[in-house]
């Protein structure tokens, strides 16, 4: 079968695209390796518009239910991992672990994965006190001193979660200014169990069998300091999941897909992208969903109006 559009991904962007594809009666293949995107690890998402509070796991279920409710005979859902996309005379061939599929157009909404901390000892103590998932591992560090590395929204949200049960939380950020929302930063700085260090580099992760602390460099003074902690939670950004289209569309230096912000078109006609896999300035669930809807509007115009 030659689908009108093949949507790749399982997070807010992909599902928003799938729902709109169903509403526009575009014959669609929806290929998701997993549901929910990066938010699946969050205990409490408070900025998903229309829902004051929802866990990442519940958001994933809600997304899947929403698409399944409206898919009818228009959207075929395959739980599979895409490995490659190739150009064909009719459009595109999508190769996944369980099969090959043909589509006139493609929407890439595959998000990103956690970036690893590059510091001596980080690999040695991975899952031995150093972790990338506060939701998964945070409760193991109740009543202990811990550190969070990263000064964006993810870092501050992780710190807020840990403050509920940890003895203290120290956040370390490599730049002079935090990237997190000002209201979030202000709220956490008022917590007596929390402190934040800016403009520092992580020199080394230390320990024996498990993490016992870290060394950081104050870039203003040039001095090294020791921070004794029993847990380290890393939030230093993401790596876009774009390898399967790297030979088709233009990527930036961070491997994000370069898109036209008005339409979400990529450098290759027939492929659109939305969400955290793109070079969009801001990455949030609501933004990802909105960008995917823009893409579907443009895909429909391309297929039916010749635009």
C-alpha cells in the first residue's frame, strides 16, 4: 500500500499529527517504537495545556488512547522501530525492524534521547549513583545529599522532584545564566534544602563502588571544589533521533533536522519534521504538538492543493 503520509514517532508531536491526519482523511501509517516521548519519565507534568497535572506514564496512555479513538480505518498503527527512510519515484520507503512501508510523504517526529555526561568517572559510575532518570531512581536516594547537573527546565524540574525526599539538592550549571523558566528558578531558590552553582565545569565523578561525590571547577575563580553527594542526576540536553534520515535532509551541527518554521518542511520536498528532533528554538510538549499540526496542514495542502 502507498500511504498518503507515514508518521514516525510516538510522542505528543507524532500523535497530534496522527489525530489531524485522521480528521483530514489522509491514509496514514503511524509507526511508534514507544509511546509518550521523553515525558514518560516525569511524575508530574503541569504544563500540558488543559490538564493541570498528569504523570508521564498517564500522558503516554492518553496519547495512545486519543489516536486509537479516532484512527477509524484511516490510520494504521504499527509498534515498530524505523531504521531508514529512502527516496523512491512514488515518494518514500520506510524500513523498520518488522517491515517496509511506502508513503507519498513522511512526518518525522521521533524526538530525542538523553545526552550523556562527558566527565571522568561518569561512565564508570553510570547506574552506580549516577543516573539520567530521577523518576526511576530518585526514591532510592531518600534522605541523602544529591546533585543535579544541568540548568535548563529539565534540571530544575528534576531538582524539584528530588527535594520532596532528599536531604539536600545542589544544582550545577556550566553557564553564567540558567536556561530554566525564571519562575521555576525563583521558586526553587527559596527552598532551604536547595542551592544552585553557576558557571562551573564538572571535573570528575568520584567514588569507590558507588558515587561518593564530584569535583567541580569554578570558572570565575579557576579553583576546584569537592562536593560530597551520594547521587548525581544528569540533565545536560538531548540527542535528536535523526540518524535514519541523515542522508536525506539537512541537519544542523547538533544533528537536529532543519525546518521551515512556518510549514515544518525540511530541505527535501515530501519530508516534514516536528518536535524535539528539529532545530526549533524551543522544545516543549505543547510546542511539539502545535508544530506537528502545522506540518499536517501543510502536508494536506501539498497532497490535495498542489502547494
